[in-house]
C-alpha cells in the first residue's frame, strides 16, 4: 500500500496547485493522454486504468492526467476537486466498480439533455475514451467528506510548524504518510489523493519545501472545514 501511494504521489505532485484547483470550462478542453496506453476503439464498460488491471505506474499517470482533465472540463458543474456544490451529482460517490463505471461512461459519452436543454455536453467524441477513464480514475481517489476530521488537530500543528520553517521534517513526513494511508475515499477505492499525501511527497522531494507543504495542508484543512 505504501509503495502504491508513493507512486501516485510522485505523479500528482508534478502538477502545480494552480492546475489542480483551476476551474473548468463549459467548452470541452483537450486532454493530452499520450502517456497512457491505448484501450481500443470500442468503448469499455470498466475502467482499464485501475492499478489492479494496468499496474501502479499507469494508474498513477491516469490520476495525474485525470486531475488536470477534470478540473479543466468538469469542475464548473461538479465542483473543484470533484466536491459538488449541489449543481450536479457528486461523482466522488460513484462506486469504484463496474456498475459505477457504466453510469459514468454513459454520461461522459452522450451528455445529458432535459426538456430540450443541454445539462451536460457530450464529451465522448471530443475528448475520447482514454481521457474519460483518466478522469474516472482521478475521481475515484477523492477523499470522503470528513475524512481528515480525525486528524484536524495534528494537521493544524504540523501546518504551523512547516509555515514557520522549523519542523522536524523526517518526523513530519512519517506522520503525514501514516495519516494519508488512513484517509478513506468516497468511492471505496483503496488509495486517496489528499492534501496530506501531497504535502508528504513535496517534503520527500525536497525537505526545504516546508512552506509549499504548509500551503498544501492549508488548502486541505480549509476544504475540510
């Protein structure tokens, strides 16, 4: 599990916070999926990029690409980080199983029209199947509501230490990784992409990036509250 989480974090932290939390656009925006393996022309009914199917490296890359793709194309209606404000379904709660996949890919391909009004554009022909499954993979990693609540006091303390630049970085990394491994996803997927895991990996890349890690935790804490 630890190796799986670290593989995911290495890919996710390649994204800047600005991209990770940018608004989407109503007009479909291209998603570069060149780094992902082809999945054929016929649309699948089950996510081919799950780690158990495609391997951890492909899965982590799919989450990274899906993060950017979601926030460019879906966030305006489905919420930043896939946390819906009520305008559209909260996709985090689609089970990370085939029946959740089938619902997702049907809507992604064909969109939704109600009483002659387009509620959601059809993305299938424009963005393609690889982008669909990358976005789906990203959504599955989103933490459940309240997932950080049990660790709020610890995270506030760690955030303040990092912001002041006097944290014991190895100890902080170990603590953050321990917390990150306990954060539950809303979909039931085994690994969550959270501000905690991103902060831990940022410090692993460079112990000098205490302020950057503190900023990541601040975003996660604020979202949780």
